[in-house]
C-alpha cells in the first residue's frame, strides 16, 4: 500500500505561517507531495534568494532527504536539475499490538510498508516480554531490508489501552496487567537507539486510515470493533487525543440498552459490555471461557450461518449506532469508518450502525455523512504508527536541527 505522507493529519510536517523566512525544514515540507522541482521552482515558491535556496538544497541532499530527479526542459543552455523527496533516506519501525497479536513493520518515509512480521502474543504477559519481541523483530526486519539500526528515523508503537502520549506510558489499561506506568518509549528507545512515540492503537488506526484513504477529509471518526470497542477522532485533519489522551473511549460510554451488564472497567451498562466481540460470545455461549479469541469465535459462527450470531451482530451494530448518533451530533464528522477484526468480517454490523445513525441524527449532520468499512484493513495500525513517527521526524523544526548538526 503506497501513499505520500500527508503532513496535515498530525500537523507536524506542514510549515506554519511565520514572520521568519522559510528554513530548510519548510523547504522540505514543500517537497513532500512527491513532485520534482528545480531550484528556480523553489525560489519562486519560497521567495528566497538563489544562494539561500541553493544552500538549503545542498544541506537536504547531504542528509539524503532530497535526491536529484532528472532534468527539466531547457529554455536555452544547460537543462536545470530537478530535485525530489527521497522516501528511502531513512526507515521507521512501526508496531501495532492487540490483545493477542503483534504486528511490526519497517516503512519508508511515506509510511509505506516495506517488510513486516506478525506473531501471536499475549499482551497480558507484560511489557518486557512483549517489547523484547519487538526489538528482536526490528533486527530481523532490518536484515531483510538490508539496512542498519542507524537508518531508523523513529519508532511508532500502538497499544490496546489508554496511553499518555507525551510520556509514552500506558495508564491503567484494563487488559494489560503490569503495563500501568511502564516507560515504553524509554525502554524501547534505549535498546534501538531511536526516538519512540507511543499511542493508543485506535488513535493510530484513525491516523492510518485518514492518511491513506481520506487525506482531504477534515473530520473523521474511526471505530474499532473487536475484543473491545474504541474510537479515534480526526478533527480539522488532526488527531484529537484530548487533555489526558483518553478522547475516543467509546466502549465505556453508557449504552441505552446496557442495563446492569458489568464491564471490564468496573462500571455497568458500557457499550463494550454488550456490543464487543467478548460480550457477544458470552451472550451466545455463557460457558465460554476467556475472550481474547472472541472475534474469531463470532466470525466462525457467522460463517456457519448461525442465526443467533447473525442476530447478535446486527443488534450490536444498532447498539454502537446509538452511541455514534450522539457522537455525530457532538462532532459532526463527514466520515465514520468501522474497522477491527469483528467489523471487518461482519457486514451486518455495519448495516446495524448505519440503520440507527441515519435514523437518530439530524439531517443536517447526516446529509454528507458516509459510514463505511475500513480500507486499510489489518495494516491500519502500523501505517498510523509509522505516520506518527514520520511526521515528527520530518517536522520543519526537526529537519532544521539535523541541518544545523551537519
């Protein structure tokens, strides 16, 4: 899956208005659209002197972030050289962890997956066993790509629980014993020698889906329906994390049909307690032990044409739709994307969501609203994790700092 990185999603790769003249980082931001340009093109776009543009191009060439890209047509004399962004200059390690799996990928600087590896993992085993797997996989992937740790621009990690993004620590995650307060970013960074960013997995799925499928959409909500339920919110083309990073905790909003159903968070009546894959399995088979395999169990029953499973999925879609109808009134997104293992394999879930959202929300809010399945599939998390790390690496301030160190 190939895409040019869109700096607008996270707001870090797009130059902001300033009274200062554009620096080398701002000049590189102009090149992230992949269009080759000559020195004359960049002089016209930036208004900088020829010598200044030439110096900044030389610096970006030295960093490998720009590369020659053929020659433009001559208008007399020697044809001018064109330059283009070099997405292969550095790599990013992206990781997406779920309750029972880990996926790690190396991407280029457009967040395009180059090589990847997946494994069955138990997130409840604790942070060190889980993150040790990531460090080991990183070296294997780098070997496959013919690159070194020194080529890593950064690492992005998605975790299936609340995350304090600024510190890279999980905060009281309900299905992750031993992770509360663990310094994920510091632990991985010390071992790989690269900057590490950590976020909630659904936030990164929203970031990945927006970057690939909806880069020009201003307002989007991504809903993950799997063992649990969560949402990632894109507002003004930026990922909205909230004051403490808990924005989008859709699964723990009280559902109109929730009643006294006990939730893993300790409350009762939460949406996750009645509409997640775990809740559906317990409804269909009260004797079922566990829950980490809940999505697989539900999908297998659907594949067999189990009428009870079909009815339960449609009902879960309506329950999710009830909560999302309130979100539509509050946030007014133009796209709602349903992803996650359960949503991806159960079209009737989407039908149930659509049925209620369009019926319960005001026509002004739904007139241009699309409720659609995810296009990024199982790669949403790693694409989002890579996008997060790339945006930090290519931020004008970061590029200017690299140029200053030359």
